[in-house]
C-alpha cells in the first residue's frame, strides 16, 4: 500500500514537472495554422477603430485577423521581409510583423492578404499626427 | 541667374523641410531584463515617433501588446500580470528635444548628443524623465537612438514573489527610430 502511494506521488510529481516544463518552454502557435476570426479590408478595420476604439478593441484585440490591401511599405532585416504596412495612406495603416521572416519577393503597391494577432490600435488623437495604426503581430502571408 | 535661382530654391526647400514634422510608424523599442536566473527580451517594431524639428517637440508611443517575447508564457505574464495591457494599452513619452537651438537641423552630424526631457507614461503612472539620445540627419529625415533604464516598481508594476528573481529591478530600454518628413 505504502509502495503504491509512493509510486503514485512520484508519478504525479513527474507529470506535474513535465506539464510545467511544457507550458513554460512552449513556442508560440503558428498563426498560419489557425483560422482567422475576422476577414477584413485594411481600410475597414482602421475605420472601425477610428469610429469606436472601445468597441473595435473588444471585437478585434487578441483575435486573429485576416487583412487584405495594398502593400504600402516593406521592412527587411538581413534581406528578409520581417514586417509590412498595408494601406494606400501612410497615416491610416495596418502594420504587421511576420512570425517567420519571408524570403520571397514582394512589391510595394501590390495586393496582399496577411493573417496575424491583433494587438490593438495606436491612434494619434492625443499626439502630433492624425490617423492611426492597427497592429498585427506574428503575421503570416496568405497570398 | 538661373543657377542662382535653383540654388536659392534648393536652400529654401531644405530649410523648410528641416522645420516641419518628422515621423515613423515602425520605430523599434526593445527592453532587456538580465538576472542570474534568466535574460528576458521583448521587441516592438511598431513604435510611433514624431519630432517637430522647429519646436523640438518629441513624442513616441507603443502598444504594450505589440511587444513580442520568445515564449508565449512570458508574453502572457507581461500583459496580464505586469503591465495590465487591457487596462493600460499604451506606453507613451511626451516631451521635447533640448539643445537643438545651436544645431543646423538640415545637416546634423552622426552621433550628435541631445536630451529629450518629458513625461514617460507606463501602466498609468507618469514620471518625468530626461532621456539621453543621439540624433543625426539621414535620408532626408532623422535617425534617433536612445537607451535608458526604467525601474518597474516606479510604475507600480508588481512582480509576484514566484518570479521576482527572474525579473531585473532595473530594465534596459532601447529606442531606435528613422523619422521621415511629414508632408501634409
């Protein structure tokens, strides 16, 4: 009986340690494998935040969004694409950083579809700039 | 005469452009916490930063949820337990770059030291700060770089006892921004 209890306790401890290790060192899920909660045009989503930031925050933040629109600007690190701005207007943009650097070629002004986790809206009502940015992190290029 | 006119126009345009606003929406901000237990780094490549070259007024802002950590658990703790991103979604600095009076804004040499004095707001707490920074003219705009330290406790960021040894008491922050002319 005592041996069974000891064995059970040891097993529970080992499982607990393994679960804790798994949780602590788990990598981010791959956004590309997760279904988007909302599919929108870049102008639509920026406008929703401008119209009612509180409602749009509740609706979109921490959700995976699939955004389509023209590429405004591309940022490269070590010749790989790491982030991009999607919009026709540099003051009203969706800014997406990619989960994995993209090695292919993309051209500014071409249409793109990107999926990513919405981290919120950085509006500039209180600063020196008009407009605002909807921010996506861990983005993935769909097409 | 024509040459004189063209030269005058070029000179005027550089003076005018050097007096306007300069901005970026993809500046970089990084923080780094080093302890004997572990090093923690988070990066945000979506810093909005604006400089009014005429007045020296200077601002930057970042969404807390746009900081990316290597491990999701760290990111979750940061947003939910430390900076409470749902309640306080942004970190902002509003102030002015001092010492620009004697500087030729159209041609600032590399590594020019300045001080940005203003208010840093994180976690709903506002603190007066003087940030040492360098500024230089680059690609028709300005490149700004600053490293400074913040003490999480000063911003009422409570670190639970269970991870107290994992988080440095003083965190290094690096801000880098390439500002371009705001032409509207």
